[in-house]
C-alpha cells in the first residue's frame, strides 16, 4: 500500500474443515488483503485424520465413538 500501516494488527482465518489458514489485515486500506492459503501441520489437525478415515471406510460413526 506504499505507506506504513495505520494499524499493525493482523489476524489469521482458519478453515477447520480444510485444515488451512491465511493471514488478513485490520488496516482499512488493505483490509481486503488475504495471504496465501497455508496448510496447518498434521499434528495440529487430528480431527482431519479421523474424518478422512471415516470417509474412506464408508462407515459413519459418531465423533464420540471414534475418539
């Protein structure tokens, strides 16, 4: 934006279903900025493994039974 930010705060948007995150900015002039979508580390998303296993096995079970 060719200047210092008015507000230096950033935040991250996390998509729990996809296991991804991206950076966004609070500054009014660049509030539409979205960083490149990044993948969360596999050890930070254990629910994705459980969901993927359920999908692969085609055997629906409740989350309580799975965990």
